[in-house]
C-alpha cells in the first residue's frame, strides 16, 4: 500500500503487479470496508484503520492507458493524549480545502483544551468530501516532591527514593534508572520520571558531613602497671565528646588491667556525627620470674651461672650477690662452696624476681705414683696400681718423649738417664689434676761392646786369628770363640782347628753391673781344589756313569759348566754344581767320541777360576 503522497503522485497510473520493488498493492475497486486484499501473489493482506470504506472512481482513458485512482477517506489525524501546558498542534492531511470544528480553514490548528474535534476535507476531483473526528486529551503534569534537602553524617547511608511515584521510567542525574539511589557525596540530585506520559522532575540538595577519624594504639604493660589510653582524633567538626562505655567522658582513660583486654571508645563531633567504634588491645605481660641452677665445680676452676629470666617486657637487668655484678651469665671462681643470689629488673614490673644458686667446690684427690726404680737397661715399670675407675680420662707422660692414655700401661726405658713421670687425670666430677714424680726411673749407663779381628774369613791353612777389643765404658771382658774356648784378656788370639763357621762373642761389663754383647761370624774355609776326569762310561752300571768336575773351596753360586761335541754343538749347560753330563745327547746315548768341556767359578775368597778339557765317552 502506498502513502498518501505516493497515491497523489501516481494517481492516474494503473499497477499491474510486476513493477520493480513492488511487494503488495490493494485494488480500490475490490469492495468496501476495512479489509484490503493483496493483488500480488505474495498474499500480504491488511487491515485499514480509521477508514469506514472507500469509493470507486471510474477509469479514465488517456492515450490508450488505463488510470484508476483511490479516493481519500480520512484526514490522518488520530486520537491524541499528551502532557503539556502549551497549545497542541493538529495537522490534517493534504487537501484542497479544510473546515475545522473550531471554525479554522487552515491545514493546522492549535488547541489547548481536551475535547472532540473534527475536520472536513475537500479532496481531488471525482472524490467525495471526507469528515474525520478525533479526540484530544491533555494531561496535567503531577507535582512530585518525594525527596527533600538532607544533611547527614557520612556514616549514615543516604537513600533518595522515588518508588512511591509509580513512574513508568526513571532517569537520575547520576545516570541510574532505578527508582532509588544511595548518595555518599554532597551535591544537588534530580530525577526525571515518566508519569501518565508526562515527564516530571524532582530534586534535592544533599549535604554529607564528615565524621571524626579515630586512631587507637595497642598497649603492652607489665602486671600491676597502669596505662593511660589516649586516642588520636581528627576530621569531622571540633568539640569532640568521648564515650568509653563506663561513664568516663574524658579524652583519655587510665586503667590497671589484670589480664589481656580490649578497650573501645566512641567519639562524636559538634555536628553529632560519631566515628565507628574504635578499639585497641592491651597485652599484660606475665609476672617477672627468674631461675638459676647450682653447679658443682673444682677448686680454682671458673664456672658460669646462667640466670634464665621470663615474663615482664623482656628488657632485663641483673644484680648478683655477693659479687655485686650485673653480668649474665656470671663467671665465678670460688675457692669454697658459695651461695649466689640474682635479682632481675625490667623497669616495668612492679615486683622484681629473685633466685639463688649454690656453687659446690670440690677437689681432685692426689694419686700416688709408683716407687723409685733403677737398674740396667731395660728398666720397666707397670702402672697398674691406679684407681682408674674413679677417673673419666687420663694421660701418662713417661719423660722420654712418649705418652699413653691406656689403663695400666707397661713401659720400658732403654736409654741411660733419670726420668720424671707425670700423670694428668680428670675425675668423674670434671676436676683435673697433675701429679709428678722426679727421677722416678734411673737407667744406669751401659758399656758399648765392639771388637775387630785380623780376619773374619780364611782357609784351613791360616787359622790363628787375632782379636782386638774396641769396647768403651767397661771394666771386664768375656770372650767366647764359638768352639767352646773362652778368654778374659783384652785382646786375645785363638787358633782354630777345623773348617767351620764360628760365632765369636764378646761380653763387656761396667762397674754398675751393666753388660753389652756383640757377636761376629768367623768363617774357616777348606782350601780350593778342582778335579775333572778324562773318561766316563754312561752304561748305567752305577760306576763312572756321569761326568762332573769336583773340588773344594768353591763358591757354588758362581759355578758354570758346558759340554760341546767335536763340532762345537752345545750338549749341556748348567749352573748346578751337583748336576753332571749323563752322556745323553738329543734324547739318546751319545756315540763314543771325545768331547770338549769348560768350567768357570770363584773360590770362597772370590778368586775367579776357568778350566777346560777333553772328556772321552766310552761304552
């Protein structure tokens, strides 16, 4: 359906239903009434409002074209309800002439009262006049005064509430669309409300008074000590009043708490604005106390007494008697058993704390050392007569740069001289003591035995040996020549009768009865001999079956023996002086022939000897 303007524009044109962009159109010649049927295939039927019907204008043929128009049947003015105190403008649709119920012939009239109005229109040629009636209702805006100027303390919630106006919508100056708002800042606030199509405004000035700000302090006091509580107040308006909850209205409060507690105060300013309840803690320290433990110590030892204080504020001071010292711990070196008293102060507690301790002084017993001992080396002592079970630790110093921590040690001295022995020990009570015995051990000087000889190795043809005593620190000598012969002279001679190894012993003794002994070996060798046969017969008859050179006075460790055939081929090589040639060559008895042999060796006097010859093998 087209608008009145479009209808006026296209009045003499006939629609066929395929025009570009055409969605629906209704034929004016269909019928009458308020139902319009879509003439296109889309089926968009409709209802015409405020139109009792329409009239039909016959087609007018112009140049072969068909033109059908619809006649206007209303003035397009509807019933109106508005809210205003000014005249309302009523405008009819375009027509050739206008006739209003107010007598006006203009297209637009102004009315300022509620009522029923009509207008008569004379439209285009061929259409009948049209009369349209409509109603105008002008509402008077209500007067709303639900919020008021207010002065409040900042601790009180300020709410501006317009819900009683039952408005359709709300628009506050804060931007809120709710029926009420909460205010925390001083200012002028308004709200616009839609009530019966009238926009109604309500406003109020709100003054928010600042409240006092209270700062409290937590206190710590000693038992029996008073505390004066003074809050720090600012903000609000001066002329503060105080409420401590016990009838006290002073700006301070003094109390002597018996235990930990919480205090509270309410501060109100001259405007009657009160700060939130301010609270603080009062901590009461435990009563002051002190303990000190006694101790057992050894005489001349320094010990420390520790006073363990608790309670109070922890800032302790000490006084010890009888030393009148203020140190803790207290170092003391009593010579006798003593009682010490300590008093603790903290400049806070009403009652000081005191305790006593006894220092018991004891001594380590004196332990006796073994009796004096002397003699020739070695001089030994057995330290077993000591009450080790009453000691916690000990150390022996034997005076010869040796020490021992063993129980019941056994110690021997081998060097002449006098030795001091000391014994340092600790009792099970911790007392340390050292006992010393001077010259408890004496080792007599001892002689030094030594001798030389004209020779210590010879052969049987030279057996008269001369001995020379080279000992020192002696007064007597005793010789033993190793062949059951003895002598006591200083430098003896001795004739040996047989080949052997002899051990010659010299014992010397000084005037303290201390002796020293020395032993030297004397070797009498046989004379050097060498014998090699020139024939042997390895036929296993137990006679002359092996060829082996023999002799005396040999150094067997130097023996070397070779056998060769006549062409120089080695048959035997050995260093064993007891192994000869058994006539075997390459696993069988060699043929009868002459063979070459060679021997190298040294005698017992280390003189070298080389021998060679011919040995004949016969069968």
